[in-house]
């Protein structure tokens, strides 16, 4: 089969704050799987978003939309 690619974004937020925006992005990318994984690390609460697909272009576009909505909501991105 095709190789599965992934990208991860971690941000200081809680899932309830981004659920609607994340659902909208997921609806735009049917060939992309988005996982959200809450964490508590070094005293900070956050969520890591893992984007997976066999299509790099789809991952890149999905990644950009997630980063854009995080910035619009003024949510601090920890690492990308």
C-alpha cells in the first residue's frame, strides 16, 4: 500500500475550545485522518493534533488550515 505520512501540531488549548473548528477542517479533508490528543506537560495543558494521509499535499493544506484557525483564536502553538 501507499506510505502513510504525518505531521503534528501541539498547542496550549483544550479540545472543547477547538472542537467545532477542527470538525470543519476534517470535513474539508476526507482523505486525511486527524487525531487530537490531550496532554499535560511541564505544567501546561494542551492538545497535539496528528494529521495522517498518504497524500502530502492534503496533509500540507490541512495543516495550514489548523494553524490558521489556531492563530485566529489566538491559541499559542507550542511546536510544529
